């Protein structure tokens, strides 16, 4: 298995263009199942998880035509099976969004256990409850067997948590349901918004996009469409963090700054002050990196929550920023009980962090980081990227193993970083 070998301690400079939103790719690909006409998607990230999702679609019978590494046309003229390939399905969690589309198109789907990052228990009850409310029947005997005995009908439903994928499944099912569906406590993340925009372009009638109340007026059929994914705001946050910890000057092109309002507030709390230039974000070298105390000199807190709050997937990289900032800050990870379990690797590199419990870590900085020559392993996508940033900030040469995890979320990351002057190479184990 390949590894990254990184010589850290060098400032970077240049222009960086993020890939398309990884988390939008899965529901947008799944939406192609809702019509027998072609759906063309542009700016898809060319990463392992997206390639696996396209393999799953092809196995279901969808014609998949690649125009380039980032553009694909999906034509679901017919669907020849109702069970996604278990081996492929076990590799990615994003394929769960097939539930809503398959129920709406063919009225049945059988699922085995999904894959994805091991960051704690990740329940799918929210998905199943809303699909039941729309008229689906659910059996579980080691596999989940979902079917529609009669037809999908609109419903007024309160999601028991603001689940992103649960909201996406509800949208994919409700657009072809009979009548009107109102979803309360719906997720509003950028990828949910992009799914709504594509579905409306295909002929759906969705109101309230970006809010936590979505109204879906069911239609009889959808047609084909062409759609371009926006920038991956999580990748944008990662590169802001990279610039901060390496004292680098970086311009992020097409950075979707309208999706970065809450992350920029948190970065400001950590002493990082990017400049918005139209659709670009500029980070000057040598940011202040001074943690701002709360009023009264109290220790500030960074905590995640559903949109529009600070994204859970940005906690790991922002924690690395805090190790290089002057002051003390508490990180409170509320959503996943194993998200912070990578901090022991940062501690081994010299960071001053107290892991209070699975959900809270106190960071005191700045701490000079040193290389980890024996090698550190990437436990999940976001933690892997955080360790990569730490290695680039550390003095000396580090080795990062299990970089397949990083590849799942970041396209050709070592090539992009080398264009900024990073000393990173991919080598065989």
C-alpha cells in the first residue's frame, strides 16, 4: 500500500483550485436513477469513493459514459437489479442515498451494511423512518429489504435528527411521490442544496432550499439535465488550515465563500483571517495565530453541529491549526464519538492536547511539531488530512500510512500540494 513521505517545515505559495464537492457527488449520481433520460454531471471529483459509486450504478444497469476525469453522463434507461453489489456497497457510506431513488423508480432495494469512515456508530434510523412515512415497508433479516407495497405518498414528517443523508433519501423519494411532502428539521448542508437544485432542474418542485423546512410537491416524472458541482467547502477549509500552519500565502480559486461563513468565524477565533476576493479566498502568509478568548477572558470553544453551524468534517484540520496558535481552546465534537481518536498521533508529534473524553479535547499552543519518522496511519479521511497538514508544518521528514483514506476524499492531493511547493511524494510501502 502506498505511503506519503513528507519533508515539513517549509512555507508554501501559489494558487489552489479545490475539487467538486465530494459529498454532493453521491446524491447527484443517485438522482440519475429517477429518470430514463440522460443526466450529465460536471466537476465530479476524481476520487476513489466516486469511482466506486459509479461502479455501483453500472452494476445496477445504468449506462455510465465518462467524458473526462470530471464529467460523466448517467443514463438509467433500465434498471436490471435491485440489490447494489455488496462488495462495492461495503466500501462507501455515500451509496446509502440509493434507497430513496430506487424506491421511487422501481419500488424496491435490498442493502447490506454500508462502508465509510470508522468514527463511531452511524445510525440509519432517520432514513428508514422517513421512508416508512412516505409509504415504504422495511424488513431486516441481516439485510435491509425496502419495498413499496402500494405507492409513495407525500407526508408531513419531522426528522428525528438533521441527518444529511436521511434528508437526501427523503428528497429522492418524495419528488416522485403522490402529493406534497413537508420535511421538518431537514439538513441544509451545501450538498443537500445542490441535490435540490439538480432535482428542480430535472423537473421537481422543491421549496425552502437551504433552510431546515423543505416542501416537496410530487411530480409524475422527471427528465434529464446537466449540472455542475460546486467547490468542496471541506477541502477549502483544509487548505485555509494548511496555509495557517505552514505560514504560507495561498489563493484558493472558486472557493464558494458563501458556504464558508461559519468556518471563517471559527478560523477568526483561532487567529486566521482569510480575505474574500469575489469567489476566491486569499490567505496571507504569517497569520496572527492568536486564539481569541471569549468575553471576560474565558477559554473559547469550537464545537460542531448541523448546518449552518461549524461542520463536523472540519474539526480535525482546525484542531491542527489550534496546536500552532497562541492560547488555549476547547474542541467539543458532539456528533461522532470516535472523531477525536487521532489526537494521540498529534501528541506524539509534540502537540499539547488533553483528550478529556471521546468528545472533548483541550489544545494549548503553540507547540513546535516534530516529524514522525516511524510512520503514522490515517484512521479516516478528515483525520488523514489533518495529519498531512501536521506533517507539512513539522520539522523533519514524516511518513503517513494508509493514505487510501486520504485519497477517498481528496483528489491527487500530493500533486496539488507539490504545485504549491510542498515536499511530498507518494511511495510504495
